[in-house]
């Protein structure tokens, strides 16, 4: 089933590269929502639609330069870049680094729980935990956030994320870990006990 | 040494076999790391469980055009051209008057059969020749061909007053008829002429309408 779907997808990609506008529109419809949910968590709801629409239009215009094997990774790359550009343009000082300086990863980075709170064993389904996660994500540096969302929400492999964000795999690994750690710390600070592995 | 930095990659199955084995060995003996691993897994699951926002509208750019666009554009262009042609033909056939003074000019004609008639017929000829120069012979004026020798004579005295005199057998003939039958002259100026369907203006409106449609569709095609 999946093989057939990816074959059909490959056919659409080929047609689109040859200028078939309808094939491209079909591909765009398939990625529209995933792109949007990434954009929302990157730039917020106000600008997300613009970012996605710009990205899809840019993708159509530069289809001839698409060479890789994964159309999805390619289009996510365009969208992620647009989202990061949008964030940079919002800042008054674009020379601020988007990544914090490298730090020793030792026990100090692991926040300890605050005073023992109520048992929240089923937090996975609890809306409160999700709110904490949402808030924590917005405090992450943009590039950590992008890597974490691409991994945990979109399910891209580290290699694909490396292509999408144009960095080494080691950097991807570090960003994902730091991002997850920061979210974990935020949860623990609110009394989260952590779900069973 | 706890391999904290590897724990996330371990969860994501992104470690090479050697590193993976090393982590597993460590986890076997380290409760702290097992706890941390569980917390990281739980965090990843929570992130995955975030509600997915949906866009309020379609974000797919319109890069394709509907299949019917080009053919309809072509048809509209052709229809516009056809309507324009029909307008011109219809207008020519019905001897389109561009001013409204034609009817009253023909009415006083029977009153002044000699002196007045040439003057008014000049006026009529003046207005009528703009369009009827070539078509007047066939204008269905119910012109009697026997009146031709008279127009010849009249024409020579009225060249300065008329714009175009070639083939204007009809207006002098109308004067002739006006001099003899008054009511006939009046009815002659009223369009009892054969027309091509509805009034010529209808064709012009259609031509403009189709032309505008073709223009709009062409723009849409270009924009794609």
C-alpha cells in the first residue's frame, strides 16, 4: 500500500518537473497541512499561511532545480527556510545567533522537579501538559525548534533533517537533544513525573 | 560517564550499531539514564500529540488553468469578430443615420417641391452618404431606375453641398418621390429597410461583450 502510494507520488513529481501544473497542485495539496502545522509552530498563526503559500509558489517556480529523491524533504526545506527568514526579519538585530553557545551536557542541564506535585501519570493525554509543551517550544531557539518539530511531528529521519536544515547530522542530533531537554525541563518544573518509557 | 547526549538519538534510532550497543549496555546498569530516557520519550510523545492547526483556506497556489479556458477564449474572440462584422453589415444595410435630423428634413420636402426640395434633399443626402454611398443602390429605397437621368442633372448643381456624390442616386430619387408623394417620403425616412436581425446596436453591444470576455480570459491564461 505504501509502496504503491510512493510510486504514484514519484510519478506526480516527475510530471510536475516537466511542467504539469495539475500534478504539482496535487503534490501541494498533499503537503499543505503538514507544512502549515510546522509553520504555525515556527512563526505563529498570523504569518503561517503566508509562509506556506510563498513556499509552495517558490517550489513551483524552482521545480526544475529539484534533484533529490525526496520531494517532501525538498519542499520542507523551502518552507523551513522561509519560516526562519521570517523570524530573522522580525528581530531587530539579525546578527544574534539563533543557537545558544555549546554547553557541557552534564547533570546540571537536567532540571529537578519542583516540590513533589500531584501524581500526573497520565499527563500524556492531559491538555495541561500539552499547553506546557507548546509554551516551552516557543521559548526554544528557532533552529532547535525546527529540528525538533521536523523529528517529532513530521517524523523525518536525522539525515533528512540534515538536508532540510543544511547542517551536519551531528548538529541535527545536538539540536534535537537540546530542544527535547528544554521541553522536558519545562514539564518537570510543572510537576511532571515523566511517563513510563 | 552517562551518555546523555546520545539518549535522544537512541530514541530516534539514529545511532550507528556500535554506539547503539554501547548505550544499551549502559542503560542496563544505570537507573538514572533509564529515567532520563523515559522522560525524553514521554516528551517526544507529547510533542507528537500536539493539536494540529489547520489553515483557514487553501494554500495551494493556482498554477494551472481550467481546461475550458483557452477554447472559450478563442470562441469569445471569434464571436466578438462575428458580432462586429454583423454590426457593420447591419448598419450599412439599414442606412444608419448618425444624426436625428433626417426624418424632419424629409418631412418638409413635399411642401417645397422645387426650390425647397433640393435643399432638404441635400441635407438628407449629406447625412445619408456617410454610410450609404456604396449601399444605396441596394438600399431598397424603392428607387425607380427611371429617375437616374434627373439625378445626373441635379448632382452637377449640388456637388458643393454634398460630401460624396458618387452613386448617390437614391437621395435625389428620394427627393423626386418626396415631390410627388408626401406621406411616402415620410415613410421612406423611417426605417422600413431590411435589417440583419435586430438593430445594429445589438450587434455592437454583443461584439463589445464578447471582446471583453475574451480579454479577461486571455489575461487569466497569461497570469498562469
